[in-house]
């Protein structure tokens, strides 16, 4: 990914009328008779809610990349996008307006259209026997709703079955939480995290496709000596960074930071774990980075930690001190694995009770679409 | 600074033969007879070592902005630049090749030409009775050399006098240390910092003027779909970030991080204070940001902390939660003050014993040139 052009980081915008979903990285050949491997009579019927958004598009990319089986897909979006056509894996689809009836006969619905849409349509989908995997924050802290990273706490959704007729709702954690816990959990299992101090370096993609476009536009404008267009963010983003734009709560933390605090407790099923976070938006396209300081109950040396991380599913260790090669957002963009490096004994703590690590993960992929589809895979 | 064009963040490159030093922000009128206020018979004779570099240029800007008095300035650089002319405050100077004899009759020399130049020429300057303020890391950890932030520990250099004939050497701390301690020290005085976890967001300028140019060039290239030119950094910097390029030490910390650890101890004269740091380079031009988590010996509530910071010299508090307005690198670029915001009680610590803060400061200015000239001002 060194020297990747910006185009490789963009989303596959192809949703004009008759638009085609363009594969970002590779085009696998179709199966016989023009039928894709993933299109199977015994696969579930899917619905994608918010298919025109950044995560919605990535859902399609991940389904394709992973040969996720399906016998049908309903492409759902707002009224504004309804009627547009898109071609996915050789089949043409018409985008439909999201309605409660959209979920009739749907086994699994992947939601990524914001919290209010999830609140309005999630329960209706469940009532129709559909299993909803929701990427919004609407239900994450609902004690009845499992909040799941498949590599971390798959047991939380063990009671939900696809096709049982009962339906169910599973929440996808926030991107920053997923990326942090992919690396922190294997270490937590070994030495029990007592306290975690996180500082994030978050990409434009977390604010959606329009934010990515705005970063690119602003950068061109600033380079040309023109004032930057500020529609999505209220301030210059190009060649700048700023505290995450989520609203600040009375305790001084913004909502993004509190997600990291609360979701970590829920996913680890540990109300005692101490977490503080500072969430910052940096001018990067689609992958988050996080500097994570860990305090452990039990000692854990850095070599053991590195070995544990090397063996952790969905984690890749990039930690080459001699050549100063560590994870970067660019290197993990469009990748599934979360990359961890800068693994070192925290010299501010006694007796090997602390580590500093630096984590990068694709915000749209493992931070959102991939995690949701991995949840669906586990359910099948 | 909202909507600032990139030109405002650039350095005043004006050092072609016969080039003129261009004031970035304002042109004050000259005094009578074309003589600038700062050019005074009773001012010290100055030398600037590395005058063609990013910090060297900023030395001139700060001298001008602050009406720093001088009766003469020797503009010193490598042989390569010798003979070029520059106009500063209405007077024309010829850049001279740096030699030991360059310091004959010089009262104060401001060095910013890298550690090896400081090692080679600093002692020679001191031997000639010159007071050297050195911006490199060459002497920072020398127990005989004061390491000074004027707002923090001016007492460390009380024994050094300009014009005493004895000479002397004072080290300017690393930019990240200065910016961090400008905010942390007032709080440390109140409640004693026990442990500090720092994550940095460092600008291109810390790697010099050529790095700033490379970031701009790379950004244009990536936007045009071309591969980025990687001369200063070995990897793509545009729309990316990476672990600071300083060499990694056997303990896993890079040298930039260890500067924060060691320099904090020296400046605070406190070998017990625990510091850990993760230093990251972000695609920002000339101001650093730092996320700082503080653990205190004594309780300190956030309102008191904010009041203390509001009263601290060289610090401005930008902490408007309602409008989500906090410090940004862009907002502090070309400014003297270090900005602090996101001041909040750390919810991961008990009994008001912790705070999280977010700090931004101009790397070239307070992080280097301004601090050095403030040191010189105190000495006069």
C-alpha cells in the first residue's frame, strides 16, 4: 500500500442510475452460467439498509470478498435513492425505499443508515423474524442487545439463531472500540487490563463518504490557496486535526470517547475496567489509529505480549524497530486485519505491569462492515 | 486562522541570492532614518547559526516580532549557503560560512543547525565568551547545561550572564517537551504530577523545511494519482500518519519519546516523575498537538485546573464544550501561546486525582525559535 494513490482509498461511488458496483481490488471470475459462488439457494435472504452509504457500499465489498452466501439481497435506502439501479456480482438490483414491509421474508438485515433509522425500522424487522446486525449506536448499550466483536465475545449472541422465526438484534460496536479491543483483548485475557488510556487518530470515513469527499476537496482548495469548503465539519480539516466532532457530554468527554469507555465494559463484561479516551480526527481517509496505554493486574512482558498478538485472530503484528516499520492507516486501508506495533514495556509502570501499543485498522472494514458480516457468518 | 491558506503555514523562503526575508504576518513601519527599533547600540551582538533552516528563519521572525534588541547580527550557515544575501529589517546581510572565528565579539549565538554542528562549534563559541542558546539535542542531557523553558524553570540559568566574558551554554528543550510542559507545569505545581501518558500528533516542521515541502508535494502528487515522492520520509506522509521517524532504542521507545521522558525529569528537577509517550507524525504543517493524561499526587478538580491554566503565562485556554471549539494545530500556527483545551476530570481515576488535556503549540515558534529567544531575553 506504500505510495497508494488516493483512488485506492476512495469508495466505489457507482450509484448513479444504472451504476455498477466496482470492485476495489480484484475481480474474481464468476461461477458457471454467470452465477456467483455466493449466490446460493441455501444461503440466507439479506437486506442491506443504507446501501448507498460508505458502510453500505463496504457491506457489498465484504460480501463479495468473503463469498458470503446469500440467495437474495434487498438493497434498501431512503426514498431519495429509491429506483436507482446497481449491478452487484453480475446481477442488477433496483434500490428500494426502506419500509417495514421490506423485511418480509428477510433472514438477515445489515443496518447502517444512522441511529434514528435503526430505531424506527430495527424492531419492525425483528418482529418479522429477521436477525438485524445494526451498525448504529441506537441499541449498543441496551442490556438486552448483544454488542459483539466475533473474535472477542461471540458467546454474547449464542441465543440468536437465523431462520428460527424469532428474529433478534445484535449491535456492531463503534469503530474505535472494535479496533482498540481487537488488540487489547488478547492481552486482557492474559494479564487483565485494569486501566486503559486511549488517544485516537481517526479518519474522515467515520463521518461518512461525504466527509471523505470534503477532506479531498478541502485539500485541493488549500493547495490552490482557496478557502476550504466546510460543509460536513465546521472547520478546516485539510492539514489540520481537531477534537472529534461528537457532542461533548456534561462530564467533558465527547460521545465518541464515552463509547470507548462504555462499550469496552460491556464487551469485556467487566464494569470495573477503567478507561479514558481522547478522540481526535486527523486528515486521513479511511483507517483509524490508536495509541493505547495499558495497565495490567498481572505482569506481562513485551515479548509474551507480541507472541500473544501474533496468535490472535484478525490481528497482524507490524513491529520492526530496526527499520522503523510500524502500522500506518495507509497500510491497513482496505485490509481486514487490525495491525499492532510499537509493542513495548511501559517504562512509567513498575514490574512489567504496563504496555504501550499502537493500533491501526480500516474504519469502514473491520471498524464497521466486516465486523457486521463476521457476526452474520457466525450466526449461520 | 480558520480557512488559512497553506501559504500562511509555509516558511518565508526568501534566501536565494539577494533574497529578502519576508515578514509573514505584518510589516511594522521602520523607525526614523530607516533604523529599526530593535537595532540598538546597547543591544547584544547576535549570531544565528543555521539561518537558512526552518528554525533559523523563525529566529529572524521572532526577533522582529518581539523587537528583540541587537546591535549586529551575523548570519551563519554552511559553506553551501555562504555568500547569499538576505535583507532583514531594512538591512542587507551576507550569509557567512560558519567557523570558530565567527563568534569573535558575539554576545549571544542562537544555534539551530543540528546536533553535530552544535557539538563542533558550541564549545568554541562559549570559549570566546559567547552565550549559546542551542536548539539541538546535543547538550540537553548534559548535567552542566541548563535545559530551560523560561516560563517553567528560568532559575536553572541564573548563573549565566551575557557579556560577562565567561560564555555559557543553555539548551532549548525538544519541541514536544516544551509544548507539553507549558500546559502540564502549572498543574504540576498545584497537584504534583506522578505519572503522565502522552500521545503526540506531530507536524512536518519538526523534520525541517524540506519535510514541509515534501508533505505539500506528496499531497499534490497523491491528489493527481501519482506516486508520492519520498525523500525525507521513507513512506507516504500525505493522508497518512506514522510512528515518529526517530531511531528506536533497545527499550522500544524512539528517541523523540525518550526526550519527553528525560527532559521532563530534568526541567522539573524530579527524577521520580513517571512519563510514557507515543510520538506520531501527522500530515499537519507546523504545529504539534498532544493528548496528555495526568495522574496527580494531590486532588485537582477540572475547574481549578482551567483557572490555573488561564493564569499561566504563555498559555491560552480554548475549551468551549458547547460549540465543540478546542485547540487545533491550525489555530496555533504562527502564534506564540500554547493552547490547552479538553480539560476534564479523568473518569478512570478516583477522587479527582487525574485530568485529561489536549495541547497544541506552534512547533517552530514556541517549540523552538520563540523559546530560544525568550531565553535570550531573560539573560539580558
